[in-house]
C-alpha cells in the first residue's frame, strides 16, 4: 500500500537499533525466511516449541482452544496450531507487534494474520525436508497476501546451532 511504501522508504536500521527495535525483521511473519537453524520440541502436551538460533526467537504453537484473551503483542504473537494430516501442521498467528517482512523495511502491521503450513517430506536417497509455506494477510500494509515458501533439511545433530541476537543491519 502507499502507507507501506512510505514506511519502507523511510526505513533506518540505525534508528531501529537505537530504539531497541532490532528484532522487527525477526517476527512471525518473517522468521522462517531468516537464514538460520531451528530446534523443535514439545514444551508440554499441547504446545510445540520452535526455537530459532538467528535472532534468538522462540515460537509457541498451541493446540486446542486459543487463550480467552490475548496477552501483550509480541514479535512471535499468539499461534494456534492444528494437524491437517499426519505430516502437515497449520499454524495461524495473530496478536503481533508490527514488524518487517524482510530486512529492508517493508512493514506489516500489528493487525497482520500469519498462516503457515509446515509439511514434512522425504528426500531422494534418504533424509527429510521441512517445507514451510507462509501467507501474511495485512490489508493495512499489503495490497494482497504476501506468500513465500522455505525449505529446511534436517541435520543429524545440533552441532551447528549458533544462537545470535537480532540485528537491524
């Protein structure tokens, strides 16, 4: 939208760092496109936890009924998950802080809704790949849904895990 174009043209990563907003490109709408690694575990029987080393972000995918009232807006928002089929997970995230779709200042608003489909597929010759399709709906900043997909190959162990903080630059 015109409002988003103006915001992107005024983007200043130095100002974001100074304001403590260096994680604006690491929110749920963008984090699966940031180069890095993640670790997936069950936090409890109804919550899948996804930790991302780049930006040191943690996402919580809650199964079952959503919370009665949303908490404070955050980079990772509130995510509700449901299995679509055995190897396909649908996650819908709301209650986000406004952020960037990429590290170039293209914004999404706090009213954005992020829908993701996580699919696991076998690789020829062995191994598995995680395919993540992300759809960001935000009528305030986007003229149409922003759709991207990412692929991640499962690694044998966590030896390459290297947590690093967010940076706006």
